[in-house]
C-alpha cells in the first residue's frame, strides 16, 4: 500500500516538490589541516562571495581643475583679506589722527599770543560758517580793517579769533578749514551790500 502511494506521489510529482522544499543538507566536514579554496567555484559555477571585514578606503574628493582653491581655502583667504583691510584702515585712521594732532599743535604755536580779540569790542561782524551765521566782536577800527582784508578770522578749539591777514594765511597753509573769514578787497561785490555794513 505504501509503495503504491509512493508511486502515485512520484507520478504526480509531489515527491520531487517536497524534496525541493526540504532544507539543504549540511556540507560535508573538511578534513582537518586543509585550508578552504577561496577561489574554487561553488556548486552554481561562480566564485564564493568574499566577505571583507575591513572598511573600504575613503574616497578623496578630487581637487578642482586648474588648481582653484576649495571652499575652506576660499573662506580662509577672504578672512585674511578682511583682516588685512581692517588693519590697513586702522593704520590709516591712526595716521590721520596723528597728522591732525600735529596740525593743531602747529596752529596753537602759530596763534600763541597773536589773537587780537578785544575785551571791550562792541561791534559784531557776522559771517557764514558751518551752514550757520556766526559772529565775532570787533572794535570799530578792527571792523574796518577786517572789511579791508587787513585782518581775518580763524577758528581754534571752537573760538573765533581775530588775527592779521598774514597769520591767517599761515594758518590756512596748515589747515584750510581753520580759516573762516578773509576778505579780498579787490574781489567784485556779490551784491549791493557794502562790506563795512554792520549787520
């Protein structure tokens, strides 16, 4: 009975199907001392898979063509250029400040004892300076001399000083902005207002 059932299973193909679904048999043990042949083909005809325990070598990014710097080098170069620009601006600012101090010291020495402002001056002489109308008080003689161009007005430390025209030109040579008023008597009048008018 069992044979007939087996024959029937074989004929129907179920036995082969069951065999194919069965677990594969364990490989035969190797004789001791023999090394496995890694390059030998497996039963399917291909080489056995090789397992690498080491990490694959890191891929290095190719350097840009033409020797162009990469991003990190570009940032470093830009930071260096900005630092050099700041240092250069600082040096120039320090140099300008030093030159300004030296000019002020020279002007102070030049004007030392040369101011002609009188304590009893009563006549205001108005003039434009710094987008505003300013004034300096003069005596009547000083006012006439100022309008003839014999006297001038210079600024020092926020004060307006009456000085001779020559001193004023020496101050102008050191700092043009320090000279506030120097009338040119030969210049044509810009309007009909006389230069000696008190206003």
